[in-house]
């Protein structure tokens, strides 16, 4: 008798869209959209989307701000310099009388 629930020990390294959507806790339609837009790591095997568990785990870590490698230090940002103010021309200035 086949169980419809997915156990942690039964999760395979390469999953189809249904297995990956169960693993991620999102609908298959949403996962298909994310894969089509290259928002989530996926590849096509024939005409079917496939998902590597290890790549999904890495992607989730990146999305949650957890990284295995330290992030490079942010570059120093120089303050923006103000543009010089244009002087008015003496000849074009009108004096009210």
C-alpha cells in the first residue's frame, strides 16, 4: 500500500514538481511559475521540471540570509558631491526700477 505523505527519509535528491512543491510547502502551480521565471533553481529533463534538493536548500538559505560563505565586506560609498551653482550673467539680469 502506497502512502501519499512524504517522509523526510523518502525525499529524493532529484524531485519532480509535485515532490518539490510538497517539500517547499507551496502549490505546484506556484512552483511551476517560479521555475519558468528562473526565480528558483530548477532544470528541465525532457519537458518536465526537476529540482535538486541540495540546490533548493542552498537557495532557501540564501533567501533567508543564511550563507555558508561569508559575504564580502560592503564597498565604501563616497558621499555625493553637490553640483556647482551656476552664476547669473551680468548682462541678462534685469533690474527693476
